[in-house]
C-alpha cells in the first residue's frame, strides 16, 4: 500500500512525513528486545522507533531452563 497508493506515501511537496489522517506510526515499543526491532526500525520507521521495554521484563526468560535453544 505504501508504494502503490498515494494516500500512504510520504509527502512530495518538500515536507517530510506522512499524512497523519492515513498513517499513524507506533514510535514507542514496550515489548521487544532492541535486536528484534533493529531491522523494522531501519526499513519502515526511519530509525524513529524507540525501545521502552523494561530490560528486566524483556530478558526474564532468556535463561529459562526449558528453552530448546539458548
């Protein structure tokens, strides 16, 4: 949609950004690890996506004994 429909494309009149009537971007992520967000942040969010996930919560199960692979 963002490539084929003008409603979802960036403004072409010299202004930066999208028409907020049609595109709303999540800019704060409260769930994911920064490594998981790296690629979508670069490809779709123009590095505007911010990590707000609590480190203790997002890493709570990283060393869980029942993980098939650590």
